[in-house]
C-alpha cells in the first residue's frame, strides 16, 4: 500500500474525531492498486443506566 494513501486514510479517520464507536475502511483495488477507499463510522449509544449510577435504580436513560 502506498504510504501517502495510508497517511490520507489516517488523516480522514482523525478528522472524524471518533471518541466512541467504530470505523470501517473499505479499500477498492483496480489493476493491483487502490482505486478509492470508503470510511464508514458507527456510533453506539447506550440507553440503559446500570443500577447505582447517578442515584438511579436502573431506569432507561431517557426517562
């Protein structure tokens, strides 16, 4: 893989400022070289607060 392409991918990932979640990089090759890449990010948001946190009894976070 070309080092410049790798640097570009890393810069794009860093610009997403992912604090929680995941990022998937999909590389598409043409004639043995990377033709383009796609970034997919996913965010997970918990909806349940465990019992004992913030004085709750395990209620859902939104009410």
